[in-house]
C-alpha cells in the first residue's frame, strides 16, 4: 500500500497502528495522519529507537497492510 493510499485511509489504518504501537497516544496518530516521517520520529522519541529502526518499523508496518 503506497503512502497516498495510507494517508487517504488513515482512519481505518489508525486502529492497526495503535494496536502495534500502543504506547503512542491518540493525539500522535491524529497528527500523523499517514505521515510516515512524523510517525517514525514519534517512535524514536517514545521507544528510544535509532532513526533507522523507527523508519524500518514504519516501512514494515506499511508492507503488512498489503497482505
């Protein structure tokens, strides 16, 4: 699923993202609205991950939406 589709269907995808990263607040997901860079930044901040890991987590999540 490409980034434009994710942004367009964010309300449906948001629930799956919240299940995966439950430590992030609703506000984070509302602001993210499909913005993978913002979401990766918040994952870095909340979980203390390196930038590469946070971006990889988001990319893997995006790929999981295709299946």
